[in-house]
C-alpha cells in the first residue's frame, strides 16, 4: 500500500508515520511525507497513492485544495485536523474519516478499520485485507490470497506463498469485500478462480477443483453448476 501524508508540521507527520508503521507491520507499506500543499498535489499527480492522510491547514493554505485538484484520482482520504468544524465539509468531499487533533494510535487504527470495511466498488472489490494480530494490523494485497477456508468463528486465509493467517470476519463478509474473481465454491471455501487448473468430477457426484499449485479443494454439489457457468462467462 502506498500512503501519502500531507502535513506541514514535521513532528506530527513523523508521529503519523510511526503510528502507521506500528499498526501495519508489513513490507508492502510505503509512506511518503509532503510538507506543503503544492508539493502534495504535484506528488499525487505523478505518484497516485492508495491512501492519503491530509491536514487542512498547510502553512495557512487550505488542504481541501488538494481534493479539489485531484478529484479524478481513485484513492481513499483520511483528514487529520484540529478544525473539527470542518468535518462536515470533509465528508462532503467523500473522505473516509475525519480524525480530530490531538489523536492517538487507537483512533488511527479505527480509521484504518473503516478503510477495510468500506463498501466495495462494483466489480472491483477491496485491494487490501487487514488482519488484526497482537495489537497490530497486518496488511496484505487481495491478489496474494489463493483461497479462504471457514474455521469455526474465524476464517483461514491461505496465501500463494504458503502463509496462513486467521481472520475474524466470516466467509459471507469477506465474499462481499473481495473482487469478483473470488468465487464461493463450497459452504466453507472461497477461492481465486484465476488459480483454477480444472474441475474434477469424482464418483458419487463429488466435485473438486484442482489449483495450479496442485492443491485440491472441495466443490459443493449445489455450487457445481453455478461454478461451471461462472468459469465459462
């Protein structure tokens, strides 16, 4: 995830960056800090971020000018500002959250959870999955996920690199968030259809899907015909 912080006070910018890196202990996170309005706008035009953390008073300049200048860009914005009366205006710009100063790591963590829970755009789905673990937030790209298995009140997320992590969201909730190429193949499984090698038909009307890495996952009888139809589309 590419994160841009636009904040004119170096001490506060460093604090935001530190909190982010503590919350999201993942090598996939890169943070850039811009200290002025013009620098921030120029950076966004050349290097669009996934997430913008924006102050509203930038050396006397209005931070909303950033959002006016880059309205066509597709990234999430979180406002961090002492001007609480600007919150309504901020949400009118479509920002994800408004964090009033002073703030702590717990409040920033809440904002990052809202990033995860934001309703997916049609046909696209979320780009990242966040997993809470020992007080931190682990960040993973959805494209790194191979399949997800229901496991009691948790779900097991299986990644292409062999890693497995527990998630506290249900299969139903994750199915709503993930891109459309993730298909529900069984009451206990969701899988990335781009990894399907072929569908196996076994004796007794039992079905399975063979993944490109050689793993075999079960396919529910009620899901088989729908799965065949979706793959052929």
